[in-house]
C-alpha cells in the first residue's frame, strides 16, 4: 500500500532513519538518523514516535547558539566602534534600549541591523556619514 506524501502528493513515503538538515538564519545543522516516513520526492518527513521532539529540540539548540553568537558579535563590534549602547540604538533604530536588549538576548535584531554593523566593522569610516 502506498503511503502518499501529503506535502507534494507525489512521493511514496519510505519508513527509514535518515539525516535531516535544519536551518536557522542561514546557519545549518544536521539531525542524525531521524526515524520516520521520508518522502523521496520532496524530502518531507513524518516523524515516528517522539522524533518530532528530538527535531524541535535540535532546532531550539541551534537557535539559541546562533542567537547567542549574534548577540556577542553585536556587542563586540559596538565596542570596537567605540559606541555606547544608546548611540548604537540611535543608529540601528528600535528605541533607546534596543541595543542592550539585543546584546543580552532579550530581543532579536532584524537581519538589516546585523548586516549594518558587520559593514561598519569593515568600513568604520562610514560611521562619520551616519553621525553627520
Ligand atoms: Zn513529498
């Protein structure tokens, strides 16, 4: 009997253990030997037993790791540029406390903020143009 994939409605799902890739903000990780029904056509997975929990936990672990790395990176770049948190927030927008909230992990900056500070680290002379 066919176990039709409900995602693509083409694949005949196969029960197996297979590595599955997870992605968060452009960073990837692998969940090893995920037990479930895998679609050979589109890659959809129907988790067996508590594998959905293991998958969600792996995603959460990746999310926390990447968020912590980004928080630390923003703090490092801000200090390197000799900006106060208040001044950095004025540049990034999002309110006077935005940068302290980014740095202590209470809020996530949008990608544009992270990208802006990465650019400013490479081209600190551009800070004068923003400040002017
Ligand atoms: Zn499919």
